[in-house]
C-alpha cells in the first residue's frame, strides 16, 4: 500500500443500475492498515480547539476536513441545554467556521456521514426544543444543512447498497430504500447505533435491556440478537464477521460499575466478553480495522478514580490487551473519532466541561509500516453485462508506479493501460472491469511503486459479487422450443431453472412482480401474443418486433421450479427450415422493496429456441403434442367449449384450462382430473374472435389457437 494514501472505487456511468462499492475502512473503505508496535507509539496530546458549549461529536472525514457538533447528550438530561451548533474545518483544525444549521433545536448532533465531498447526512438527537427532524442533509460539503421530512430523534445514520438506516432514541428506527427520499418504520424503538461489515451484514445496538438487532440483507429486515446491554455505538470491522462494543454499563435497566468489552465473530448474532475494567466507558468504541481499537473512560461516576484510569485506551491485538494514553475523559452518549491520515493514525477526543476542548493524539509520524491488507468489493447489478470502474489513488508526496498487474479470476481486467514507470498525481486512478456472471469471484491487483524509501509492493484484493446472496449463481434458461410450419403458430414456454442458492418457497411470499425481456431473430419468426403464467396478472406488454418487454404481477401463483414466466406465441416468417435462439437479457424480481436482477445464461444444453419447419405437408393442425399433455379435439356448442385431451406420465392429478384473448387477458378457466378425457369450458357473452386455449399439468403446458364465432 502506498504510504499515507487512500483508495476508493467509483462506479462508471456507462451502464444503468450498476453499483460498485470499494470497502476500504468504514465509510471511506479499507485504507492500509498501519502496524502499531507499542515501542513505535509517540504518545502526546495537542489541543486544536476550544468551543463555547458541550461537544457531543467530532467527525473527521480525512486529516484536513472535519466537524465538531455541540449539544448535550441524552446521557446528561439534568445538565443545562446548550445551543445546537456545528463547526467545520478544512485545514486540519487550525481554523473552525460555524456551519449554517436549522434553528430551534435542543439535544445533540449524534452522527455525520459524508457520502462524497459535497453530499452527506446528519443524525439529530432532538429533544426539548421546537426542531423535530431526525435527519439533516447537505449538498455543499457540510457548510450548510437542511432538515428532511423524517421526524424523530436520530442517533446514527448508515448506508448499505440496499438501504439507508437511521436509528432513533425514542421512536421506531427508520429504513429508506430510495436514497433517503422516503422512510418507513423498520425496527423497534430506542436504538442507538448501526454499523455494517459488508454490503449485507449489519448490527444495531439498543437502549437499556432491549435485544440488539442483526440484518443479513443490507438492512431491509432486522432480527433479534442475544446481546441486550446498552451501548451508544457498535463497531464493525469491514470485510470480516466481527463486531466490537464498549457499552456504558446498563443491562435490563440496571447499571453496573465494571466496563466490559464485547466482541462478536458471527455477524452480531452472539457476543462474548473479551476484556473487563474497574470503570465505565462513555459508550463509544472506534477502530481502524481490527488493528487499532480505542475507547474512552466515562467521568460521570463519583466512584471512579480518574487520576489512575481516565482518558483513552487502545488495543492493537483485537481487544485482548489495552494500554492507557490519558487525555480527556468524557460523558456518555458521545462520539470521538479515528482517522488514517497522511501523517499517520490520529485520534480526536474531547472533554465534557463547557467550554469544551478538542484534542488530537498522533499515534505515528507517518513513517510507520503499512501492511498490504486492502480489498475492493465490486457489486454487479446489471444482468450479465460487463461493467467498469476505477481504483482511485490519493497520494501523499512523490509516488512512482513501477508496474501494475492482475492475478486471479479472468472476470477482472485492467481497462486503462498505464505506461510504467508512471508518476502518480495527487489524485490518480486505474481502470478495472468486472464481468459479474459467475457469482462471488476474486482477483488480486498488484502494485509496485517507489515512495522515497525504495521499491515497495502492495496487493489489493478485488472481490466481485452479485447484489444478493439469493443470486450467487447465474440462472439458466429451461430448455424449451417452439416449432411450426409456415402459416401456422406454435407456443414457447418461458421458464428459468433457478439455482439451488435460491429457496423459492421462502422467497415466494415476498415476490410481488416480475419484469423481463425476451428477444429473438425477427427474420425467422414474428410475435403473435404473450400469455402470463397461471396465477399472474399481465400489467404491461411492449412488442418491439424482435423483443418483448413484459411486466406481470403475482395474483395467486404458487412457487414453481423451473420458474414459470408464461408462454410466448410465434409465427414462422420463412418457408425454409431455420432456428432462432430466444434470449432473456433482462429478468428482475420485485421482492418486497428490492428489485433483484437475475443473470441468465444459455448453452447447448439449456436454451430457448424457435424452429421453422418449412411448408406444411399432411399434418393436422388440431393435434398439438406437448409430449405427455395432448389436446386431441375441440368442439364449440353455443357458449360452451368442449375439449378432448389425454395426459400421461405427469405426477399431478389436475389439469388447468385457460382461455386468453389476443391481448393476453384471461377470459375463463376451469380444471379437471388428468384421468378424464374431456372437459367443458363455459364462455360467457359475445366471445367472437381469435383466442388461445392453454392446458397446464405439472410443469408441462400446451396451447392451441382457436376461432370462436358464438351467437
């Protein structure tokens, strides 16, 4: 890793609905881990600001740009309520400028999350004032903030590729799946903090005595954990299954005096104690990966010896051994900050006595060793297309790139050639492409560079994933074909073999709609109509000559394997024998509030096809053979349609009969046992015109075109 540098990935705008996320450490992804032997630590605190009010939050996004929020935390309800103010620095704390914030608020500024250099969100824990918005928004880098319509008392804000989460001290927690435009109540009230370790797994810490919550779908749904100790924050180590916490000391509504460090290695389902102290914490724990963990001592308890135990403690061995570095102690329900900057690792802490002082602690001088433990997580969300992104470098000092190469999966490729040696600018990048059709995949991006101390190497692990664990493998077209003579018509069942990673029975209660596109060679066959599967309602259909866009809604369908997408009817356009493959370039499942794109593939053993048989010769059009499900004859009598049929070799006893008009709308239906030989279908009203009769039994279907002229 380049000394004192940051990496991040930026999604290309070339493709619709493509999301890449490079996870370095926390919100700024996985930056290089700095090794911290105790002998290398340069202990010392520097005061970088004094503020006229109680500090509730310090949040630096990098070494130069940071925020200080003023307000009184809910952990000190009897203290005088200072005004809510937010200050920003862009010169590493040398100067501070007051930001423009909404008036009339009391409480504390609890969290700031910047999504880029201009846009960000602020969680406002409001109480005792006229302000009621739990979430503020900025579009100018945090210099000014505006209220959002979300009402409540926000305690943290986090964003995964699937949802935005706002925890709330007094109200139910809030979930948005449209980028913060709207929210719904998604989990229980009185939650303090949320954090994620990857795009899917998150944990929420709760107020006194309530169970913590876990998510494995990016924050869409939440389930109870076994942890129930009050903690103002929970800290997740990106790229692992580990969460840490340093609770301030309440369980089941009862305080305890000893501070206990907790750790989970199973995505927050269970926590265990890994360290204990004879004092309480302020409730916050921060880290740089799991190579450096830090907590602060609480100074509110009269029975605590601040002379011997006050200030901050750090660990460089995943929380087993902790070392004190003094500094300010703090009140509970506040948040300090750790930053990996060009000059090394920096801790920003503050005390709780108005006027409050802001302090900076430098762990290293910027010449510490960097270990090559970085990874880039690429998420592919656009069917089977190849998508591009860039690995960006923000360098500190003169850095020359000597060579760059990839090892591992061929799904990754360097798309932007670099002639080495190459002098990296302050902001520079390398183009990477990823073809996400094979599920979870990895490659290593190797960099060899010179940064003033000889030639160094680093390896960036590229992790390619599909957007959901449900879609870990591509789906395959279920082998089906339509064949007809010139002038006739035939049907093509549209079905997809779903991989075993998707449990359709469990997914089905939440599956509300499907949108898809199927395409073919329009010089071989023309489109007649499309019939939705049994239990589905056709919402829309658009015929483009060589492709059809369909949207169907789940009315009363049952789970099927393969997944039934309905039936396409075609008519040959040529008198010669020919074949056209039928593709499925788009298949999207609407599951709850999520749109899940399935990547479908076809090969010699798994494909859809339209076959033209040339000119018809002595073949009766009344008999359509679908293997083991046959329509033998059709007779019309008044408003009744009598159908003769035979079924053999199908496990299910019932046969479904459906009559559709040319628009794909169901006119009538009935069912009969497979052992019967005929059935009567009642057609009501004036039903003159062209129709399609479809029979279904088990996973077999057959369709017959008929012309009705009922009086």
